């Protein structure tokens, strides 16, 4: 039921409006029973409630409304003329609907009450079973009858003899009102509040039986009158209850105790957007004032600006909240989606939603609808196995799919977890190679984690038979792109055999974001904090020493990993103002699945900035995501981290992406250009090997070399790394001094590694190898002209095979 | 028949006098500090904070291929276009002129290429010619340029 919250709220709002009108209509109608238009209006209202209740699977509500509708239908057709008896029965129906709606609002369910007596009465009236002597018999019977129904809510026989039915009809209205009270578990607070706050206005819950018992005595109209007032007292205490009694608030989930129609209003979204924009402007003005205020010392002004600061922040939060919607709004369609899809795939899936109340800006809610649906469909389609397979794997027959949402660090995290088969990295690799997304070399070099991320590659998914891959497939690139578009990130964790978790992080709002302000060549830029990992500052000698250059591209060793560096001034073609780099500021950023360091001149503060779009004439520049106005009133550009990374070619995924695009038109073009690592062997031997085969470059002290099984090995990252001296393999004399550390190229495949010992690492180049010549020399694949010089390309597999023939046997197996 | 007139806001660039329909002009303001946009075509001089709105400033001298401005700071003619608000950086602001439609003529064939791209016609005023600027075309071309740059 909770999944339909939004629908239910709307239903409640509508129904309350309708019901309030109904009370008036009935009273009027009773005075003027021939009023066809009014009858029609009542009929339509009840009909709508019945229809919506049916749609929302509120069966009891539906059946009550249905019984009333049948009677109204006959009245409308002119079969009967409305009389007091019918009016009371119909009003009782309105009350029944009202109390069910109240229960629905406070507890989310329509309650257990079935209102069988009421339905029976309405049915009897519809069937035309009306007592001839109703007015005579009723008072006496009614006076006697009411207490029992009120006490144990009996079920009168559906079609009793007319004379009995009529008396029964009169008291029925009362049990309805009474039943409302005996069910304290569901509507407890509301009822107590009602009873406590408003005992005086009317015969509410517990006090009902006596008044009714006495009321019918004078005339048959009396019961009608006694039930008619009931609505007003009910509505009034509900309103009252949230003011004087604070306890009501926490017990009634929607809108703090009051009826929805009392506490909620409909607001035009456009208006909210305008208010949000204004608050954005206010935030900027506040920033300006704070900055200005800091320049002169005036306690009064400082106080005022401080207060402005706090109020603005509060206002900003408040306005943001008005635009917030629970994520349940998106999720509420998933139970159905999952059920249908599971059915179609003959699977059993139990969906549980956790954190449906987590709120997000409505623009973001819109933006994540499709990606989330994709992801959920994928989890059911490809994640969860068929019941047979699950049982065979020792899991319960029904798969579990868990959607979790929660706030963390100013972001919203959404996790989609299934306990399915997980993703087989090897299959993903094969599939990616098959589809030409990556080269086989690259695939084999990838870690399982990296390989699993290939499912996000465009083109991986478009295959018709993605189900071949025992993971997810359809549209995962769409998921990733759409989430990234709104500044979010997607990550996937999988455990073969145990399931997969898709982790999505998205910002709370798009309009105002925290950003790091940096300077480069005299310009200020804002970097969205979402992409920021850490800041590194290198000073003096350290700065000069720790930056290493590989053919024009600079890298920095960050905790042992090579971090490609991008100089912001160069990337943006700025005129550098500082020539000598005494200090180096590196902003470590995450772009796609890669990290890179952005070298800037200065790192300032973090600030809340208001994102403003760039004019159409600047949209083409991918390096910028937008602009903002800084505290001093000047404009600063917001960097698009991914765009910068792509410009500087540090994002491999971007390369892969463009490769895929090219691959469709000219498959070979990407193949032609090859990235090579060049190294020196002997005094002037220049050799290369594909960069894709290089896992790492290491310097290893000579004295750490040990021997195992007659081979040179070193202990390396908690494992034994066999060394392979390329000089010896190719019979080249080494001229390296004997105490210099070994230059080692680490190569990994299938979880095993080799260290190639060379004389010197020269460079990396990316070049199209147009001139190739097969080589007869052992250990050399071919010779090519690289960077204007003839270079031998090392036959990595051949060399390894010679030393360790078993190395590739696993691959064949 | 009463002569039809058109109100034009005029400004000068070098020797040339331009006009744009006053209905296009949001305001005319003095030189504003601006933030240059790296990687953007030369036409785009920078971004201006116009009361909280970020407006792109287009250097009309660069657009016309005139030599760069020296000394005097340019003025901003802020225009509303279908693609949003832009500012044209010009040398000097002139008067608002009531131009007579009967004095309007298409651009002579012999006019320089760049001018023909962005000028939709000429008003023959008493002593000089007033070139009617086609705002949308100035914009279109600036987009084409920036796309070319980004590619």
C-alpha cells in the first residue's frame, strides 16, 4: 500500500472534497427528492470513489461504495423516490466511506471493517424490499434493536422478510459510527483525540449508541438526523487535534495528523521553480554580502550579515523541501513492473522497498525515473535466476530484489540489490571482445572489477541476446549516462553466485551545489564537489621530483598508483602566468571510472554555488558545465570534469566509447593506432610493447631479488613475481650498472604476473603503426617505425612461453 | 500614405553605423567586468553578471574582422534574442533614430562578405548610412564558430 502513497493522497484529497459536498447534497435532496441533477451529482461522486477504490485495491471501500451506487442508480432511474430510510442508509454509507478514508489516511489501510450490515441494508433497499409499515414499526424496533448491533456488530440476514429488513435498516447507520470507535488499534490517536477534544459537539464514537437508541423514537427521520451530524464533528476534531494535542502529529504519518485537505494545498510547480530561482539569487547576494562584510570591521554589520546568512540557509533548505518528493513516487510502480516482468520470465521475485520516504528534488526524481526502471528490469531479467536454478544453487525459490534509498553526505544513495547469479566477469570480457568494444589484450589485462564495469559500455547492451551474459545488459549505458547527466555516479558490485548491487549516488538538488573554487592562470573555476576525491599539495623539491613525464604526459605516483595529470592552464589553452612551479596543487578527480589529477595554480575554498546555464553559443564547449556568480559578483565557469578528462584523453572509457562509435564505421581505425611503451635494451636497442599489456612499472632494488625454482623472483605486493630478463631472452648485452635498481615492466594475465626486466623505460607513444615488418628474430613480434625510429615490438607471449610453457595452458583450458 | 518608420537603436563600430530595432534592445550599459571563456571563439569576449543573470558578451569588432579596440572601453548593447540574452560590445552608442522605411534598401552586392552575413539592409540617412543588424544571424554564426572550435 505504501508504494501507492502519492495516488492515495490524491484520492483522499479528491474524495474529501466530494464527500463534503455529498453531505450538503443529501440534505438538500431529502428536502426536494425530485431533484434529478443533484441525484446525478451524488451518483457520479460515489461512482468515482468506487472506481478509484477498485483501482487502488481498496476492496472494502469499493464494495460499500458499490452497494450505495446500486441504490443511487435505481433512484436516478426513477424506480423509487428517495425517502428518509434511504437517506439514512446512504448517509451511513457516506460515513462508512469517510471513516475508511480516515483510516486510510492515518494508517495507510482501509481497515478490517467490512460493513456487511450496511451493505445488506443497501442491497435490500435496492431490491425494493421496503416495509409497508416502516414508519409505524420502525421506532419501536429501532429503539430495541440498536444496542445489540452496536455491541457485537452482528450480521443480519441478507434478505430478511420485508418487515424485518426495514427495522434492521434503521439501526444500521449507527453501527457504522460505532465501529469506528471499537477499532482503536488502527486509528487510535485520531479517535482518542476526537473523543477527548470534542466530546461535546455530538454523539461521537462511544457515546453513539444511547443517542441513536433514543433518537429513532419520535419519527423515522430521526435516525437520519442523528447520523447526518456525525460528519461535522468528525471533521472538526480532526482539525482541532493537531493544534492542541502534539501527540497526534507523530501518530498520523501524512501531514501531521490533520486531514490531507486541511494541511496540504496544491501549488503550481512553475511557481515553486520561480521561488527556487529567487532563493538561488538570494544565496548569491548573501555570498556577496558576506564577502563584502569581511572587508570592514563593523560589529553591527557583521551581526546583521551573519543573521542574513543563517536565514538564507534556512530559507534555502525550506524552499528545497517544498520541491522535494519522496523517492517512493518513482518506486511505487516497481511492484507492478517487477511482478509483470517476473511473470513474463517465469521467475519468482520478492521486491522490498526500503527508504521510500527518502526525498529528492523533483527535477531529479524526473531524471532518475527511467534509469531506475531500466536497472530494476535488468535485475529481474538478468540478475535473478529461474526458480529451478535457484533451488539447485541452494537458494530460496523466490529471488529477492531490494531497493534501498538513504541520505549520506549530502547525497542520495540508491541501491538495487538482487540475490541472483551475479555477473561473470569472464563472460562479460568475452562478450565485450566479441562485440569489438575492447581488444582481447585489454580484456585479459582487466581486473574482474573493471571487466564488470564493461556492462556500462555503450554497444555492450544493444545486443539482442544479452541474456547470454549472466548479468545485466539492456540499457546499462543509458542508466549510467542519465545518472551522470545529473551529476550522479553509478557503481556496481557483484559476487558471482550471490548477487549484484547497483549503487547509485545522486545529488539532492541540481540548482545549488557545493563546489571547490580553484584558480588557474588568473581565472577562477568551480569544480563540483561530487567529482572531488582529494587534494594533493607538493612543495619545493618534492614537487619537482615526484612529477614524472612520459612523452609529454605527466604522471604522479599517488600511493603507488600512477595518476595521470592534466594541467588546467594547458587543457584550457590559458596563458600561464607562473613559469616555475614551486608548489604543485593537484585536485584529484573522478571522471567516469578513472581518476586523474588536475593541476591548478591555487585552491581556494569550497562554496555553495548556484548553477546557471551557459548561453547557447557556448554549449559546444565540453569543458564547462555552466557558470556561477561568485561572492564578488564576477562570473566563474564551472568545470565539466568529464569533459576536461575527455579533452585531455585521460578517460579510457571515453576512448573506448569513441572507439565503439568509430568501430561501427571503420572497425580498423582504432586498431591501427596503438599505444606503446618504449624501453631500451642494451646500449641502443629500442623496443616497445603494447601499453595495454603493461600493468605497472616498477623499480626494484637488486638485493631484493630472490630465487625460486631456479628462477629470479621478487616479492611483490604480497605475491611472488617471477622476473624475466628480456636482455637475456633476446641475448642482448646489458650495460646497466650492477647496483642500479632493476627497471621492471609488470605484466599480468589471468591473475598471474611476470616482471620483464629492461634497461630503461623510455616513453609511451600512441601512434599508428603503418610500417611494419615481420621479424625473424626470436622474441620480436615485428619491427615498426615508432616516433621516426625503427623499433622492435616485443613478442610478450612468445617470450613467456619459452620460459614458462605452462603459463598460457590455463587460458586454453 | 503616411511613411512607415522604425525606431532603431544605433551604435558605431569603427567607421560603420549600425542599428537594431529598439524592440530587441533590453538595455544599454557601460563596460562591465567580464570573465573570459577559454576555448571559446574570439567572438565571445566573456561572461557578464547582469544583475544575477549570466550574459555572453560578443565582440562585434571581432565579428566584423575589425582590428582590436584600443584605449576606450566598449559599451554593452544588451539584446533579447530567441536564444536568450546576449550583449554586443560596441565602440559607441548613438541616438535612437526614427528610420523611414522608404529609405531602406538591401545591402549592395559589392559589400564586404562579413557585413552581408549579418546586415539585412541599409537605411539611407541624411548624411550617412545606417546598417540594420540581423541579430539572429550574428548569433547563428557565433554558434557555428563555437561548434567548429569544439570539434
